[in-house]
C-alpha cells in the first residue's frame, strides 16, 4: 500500500490504475482509471493510504473540547473533624462542565514510518461555593467557602506504524502527558478570611497504541489508547475515538470522544480526576 502509487506510475497507461475519485477503502468503489492515477501519483506523500488526509508530512489541528469532569483533591490532614478529601461536586459544589480550545501539530518522518504529535488538550477551570467546612493545606475553612481549580493538559505522542493490513493501520509507541494543576480555597480560618492555594506539575510517560480504519476517499475512523501506572507518583489513562472527514488532500474535519483519568498522591496537592467529553475541529495538511 505504501508504495502502490509509485508502482502504478511505472505501468503503461493502458493498464488499469486507481481513480482518485474512487480510492479503495473499506466502503470504497473498485472502479479504476489511468489518468487519475497519474495525478494521484504526482501528489503522493510519505504516508500513502487510501484516505487522502494521510498522505501528508505535517498536520495542524485546531478545535475545541467540552468536558464533564469529576474527581477529588486533597491537601494536608484532617483539621477539626472537617474532611480533607474534597469532591469537586459533592463537597465543593463546583460546576465541572467546561469548554476549552485544543490543538496539535503532527510531523511525519517517512523514512522510519514515525509520527510525532505535540498537542494542547486544553485548560479547564472549575469554580464553586459551599457552606461545608473543609480541611485544606492543614487548615480548617468554615463559613462560606469559595474554591477553584485550573487544570492544563499537554500531550506528546511518538507512534511507529507497526502494520498496514488492507484498510487498517496499526500504531505502537509512547509519549507523555503533562498535567499542570492549581487549586485555591478561600474562607474563614479561626475567624480570619484566608486564601490558600496549592499547585501540581506532573509529567507522566505513557505507552500508546493506535489504529486507523479507512472507510473510503473521505472518511476514516481513528482510535488511540495511552497510559502508565507509576504508583503514588502518578498514573494516567487516556482513550479517544474519532471520525475524520477529508474535504480534500489539504483540509479535513474531525469529531470524537475522549476520556482521561489522572491520579497522583505523591505531592502536596493530591489529585484524582476524570475528564471526558466531545471534541471537534478542523485540520490543515502540508
């Protein structure tokens, strides 16, 4: 499949060749036409595929993700009998539905069948007010307690094209997820209005697998799972599935669903949070 276009260019024009309007795919047409194959050959890229959007060196994505989050944070011990395990919704009464822009840049290194992706998964802010007494940073907050969290997520994926089986391409590799979190609590401490904050910067390496299923000249289904367990230092799992639509070789659209869980108990701010939701956007390719 990878060198199919180049081989077709060496055949006489009288032989059957692929039509760019009927590229073979899982749902594609078997019809063939020689002149169109020569045009397709001239436009071929490093990652040859029945799906036009895969034949590119660089892919730039921009879009947005709407997340539904749940989880808890902990900082310090229990003070005065107030809980120190702060559930974002049940304890802190936070609104955990949030939208953020997302984006990524992917570069292909065709000589070794490698894809390198650097992505911004978003920055999500959650805020709430409660009358529950809570323990945070070894202090007891009472009265009206205001709280907020800000969570920024970045990703690195390095994927090797393991196999190409008809319409399915399989990837294996690794990368990292970087979590930058900040939590702030405000309320009365021993009769004095007090604000305390803690932050967490957590880079976690991950192993990753992925798959791409071509459905014809315009559509593809893609999936990826990444994760790693490092004990109290941290653990993460990140799964996503999406449908891609190629407008043409240079432009495409995508929509998908993503679930990510992050846990860490090693630092002053302990986190156990799950973010999930729909993402969508567009991409340009070179």
